[in-house]
C-alpha cells in the first residue's frame, strides 16, 4: 500500500525528496500518512480534494485485494 | 563555409513542427504505458496494458492516447459508476502532465468498457433526441460524469433540430436535450 501512495506522490510533486509515507496497521485497517513539502500540498490534495480522493479510490481497491481497508491522511509538515 | 553547413542541418525534416508534435505524443504514449503498468503493479493487479495513439474524428481536436487494460476479473478496476477507472485515468493524466509539462488527452479503458459505454450513450442521445423532436418537450438525462455528458453533447452537436446543455451541480449534473429555438 505504501509503495502505491509513495509512487503517486513522488510523481506529482515538485520536490520528491520531501515525500514521506508512514504505514500503520490495526487489524484489517491500514492507515497511511503522507507528508509532502508545504508548497506541494495543493498538488496532492487538488481542487476540492479531487486528487487526494482519486488516490484514496486506488488505495481502497489495492487494500480490498488483500481483504483490508485503507485510509489516507495528507499531513502538513 | 560554416554558414552553409548550418543551412543544410536546418533543412533536414526532423526539425519540422509536425514531427515535434509526433515525437511528443509518442513520448507521452510510452510514459502512459509505463505509469499505468507501475500503478497496476503497485495495486497488486495482474493485467496487461496496451497503449495507442488515436487520431481525432474532428480535425479541430487533438489526437488522444488510448490505454486499454486487460486481464482477469477487472471489474474492480471499473468500480461503481466507473469511479475507479476515472481515478486511474485522472491520476495517470496528472503524472503525465507533471512529467511532460503539458496536458495530454488520455483515455484509460478496461477491456473496451468505455468504448461500449460510449456507443450506448451515442445511441441513447439519438433516441432521446428523436423523442424531443416528436413531442417538442425537453428531456433531462440521468446524472453523469463530465466525460459521459461530453459524449452526449458531441453526438448531437450538428443535430438539425435539437441542442444540448448541462444543468445542476456535480455530482448530479445532467445533460438536457431540447428543441433549438426557431428563428
């Protein structure tokens, strides 16, 4: 799950060196916390959250493949 | 002497604008293939991606990159109201745009799903347009995402008697078909 979010985030931001992803698992729930440079927040969230929601949709499908649920939080550095 | 050499170089066909455009779209096609293969791999989905460049029906439009994904049990890649497919297309387009520096029209499809859906929508548009012509009353279609409403608008854009427009707010925006005002 982590690799998916990391790949998308690094491909979308101006500064890939500031991308960090933390994955924690509680039971069947995977929580992903994504941190990007402040200047890149807009690129990851998008207008009305459209980009972040698209990433969530893909993440949900990937997690469902393993019978799990996943959530994504974008965290400001 | 140096001047002459430079002239010869400039006249080679590789420097024409057309070839540059071809090069760019070919580069974008290759990148679309790599990006989608990467995304699907990281989503743990075993599928094959085929990409090609499709010339527009209308000369005014640009060529688009069509990426068709095939494999077993891929309905999860379409999702409810093609939500997953649209997300995959959106994320891939954004990545392409970021890498290439300009927006490239891209359509991501799963085993011809969008193609079949497009044909259905074109038929629907023509059938409803006939009804509108017969009854004189406007018809409001079901809510659809922007790319599907676009198909309705395009199908009827040269229709002699009806015209179309979208009304309402996302995600409940609907295409409306009505008689052209007579002048």
